[in-house]
């Protein structure tokens, strides 16, 4: 699989390095040198005993787009199809618009914005996101704080999801690092947290992006830990409480233009 990805990356040339979307689970915004940059990407993932934002419990495929609207605005959108056991399928759609707050004249990026998502089971969720990060000469670190307001009975009034990613250029086009996600972290201090307790994911990440090519590929995966437990349940798709810890793995391949 890795050999095929490397071949794809080398096959097509272009004048720009595809760094708009270096992380699998964490969103970054465009830099001043990327103001005309757009990317389209295809994601494929498999997970067991999981739920959003870590993945889909089964096989999932997503097609997405991200790019600059000018004046510091970045737009993101994606469509997903999930295939669970016994032939069941579900879909998801999501769109967000982010606005750069600081710009990136010193390498620091801060952006915030709003969006909407239709979850796999059909619930509509309003989104708010703050993205903060820094790009160094050989590495980059970014974090997201996402607020989610689901319109469904029995769900938390407001969900807080955090993610962080770190990548270091190991040589040439290869970047290695780690990504992590935390969901329902209020379960650490609230025994009545309404969606089953705190969940944590952390795993290694690899990103391939040759400087003179427009293709990129990223791969990230690892365990999902059900860190706390709550006696309350809800309509949210949260299978971890009943089936223990899980895992997720996702591959992302994209093209910048």
C-alpha cells in the first residue's frame, strides 16, 4: 500500500507543495502563500467500537474539499458514506467556514468559524470551531476546539471536542508525528455526563507531500480509550460504553490546485 501511495505522489508534478491539509483529524487554515490553494481529498477508514469524531463503526468513505475564499476565509465541505455490518449504510454531510483572526505573518495561525453537519443517524448539529497552530521550519503543531450543538432529545446541550496534531519532517517528503482527540471530556468531573463518559484517541501519523508535487497522502490510526463511565445514555451513537475500547484507522489522499 505504501509503495502505491508513493508512486502516486511522484507521478504528477506541480509548482506547489500540498500542505493545506497535513493532518487527518485536525483542521488547519491556509497560509498567505496558499491564498489561491484548494484541495480535494478522498478518505477511507475502518473502525470498531467507535463513533464520530473518531470514525464510523465499520467501513467509511469520504470526499471533501477545502480552500480559500479570499479575505482570510476558508471553506470546508465533505460527504461521507458508511457501511456497517449486515449491509446497512448511512451518510453524513458537513460544511464549515472559518476566518483567519491573526493571519500568519509570524507562522502563528488562529481561525474561528461556524458550520453545520448531518450525522450518520440523521441528527442535525451546529458547529463552532477554533483552530490554532504554528508552522516551524521542519515541523508544525495545530489544535482544534470544536463546539457541537445537536438538535436531538437526550443529547448533551453542548459537546466539546478537542484535537491536536504534530508533524515533523523526517526527510524529503516524509513527515511523521502524532494526532489525538478528546470527546465528552466533562466526563472526568461530571458523573452524570449524558453521552457515556470521556473518550480519548491517540495514534501515530505519517504525511507524504513532495515539495514539487500537488498530491499528498496521510495515514493515522490507533486505539480509542473509554476513559470514564456514566450511567446515563442518550440518542447519540456511542457504542463504546457497551463494547469496551475500540480503534480507528484512516487514509487520506488529496490533490492541491
